[in-house]
């Protein structure tokens, strides 16, 4: 019966919905067993694999506009009002775009981690765990060279 339910739902519903229905069935069975209302299901409920990974990228026009705004430091709204961006926030966002570094990696960055001579940045305690060395792109180099030490 559970397999039939899974197959019927799979034809019309997304994998996430099917998984949620089966999870609800499993929880109801466990609750009924715990309250001595009925015997538990004599088999495990197999959950479908769900791939909810969504990656959204900016198109070329959106990326060009973002870079222009970050480089200029001014956002012009449709009604013509202008907002000035915080210089530190701008540079953090540009650094992330230029290097692919995560926010926490940028916040932990020290001058000792930047090797201008060889053109590398050392990432200390990144998300993966072990220290890494990444290339220092020219745009990031220019950004860092203009920062006060």
C-alpha cells in the first residue's frame, strides 16, 4: 500500500512533496505505536531522494550592473534617487566576487595571509577545514593595495 501511494504521488507531485507525505505517514505510525493505538508498520518506510539544490547565477547584464554599482559606490534607483554604499561593504563584496572567498574567510584575512610577491592568498581555517592557498587576481590585488594596513 505504501509503495502504491508513493508511485501514485510520484506521478503528479514533486519528490519533496512525496517525501513529506511519507515522512508524515512514518511519524503517524510511530506515534500510534508509542500510544499503544496499533502495531507499528512491519517494514521501514523508504524515503525518495530529493535534490533541492538550486543555483542561481547572474546573467552578464546583471553582473555588469552589479560590478558598476560596487565600483562606483552609488546605487541609482528608478526614481532617480541615489544611495552611497559603505566603502568597506563594497570592498568586501568585490573581494568575494574577484576571489570566490566566503564572507568568513574574508573577515579572517590578515596582511600576513596575502603574498603580493608570489600572488597568492592563504585561507586560514576555511569551511573545508584545511588551510588553502588561492591565486590573487589582479583586481583583488589592486583592491588590497589601496587599503590602509
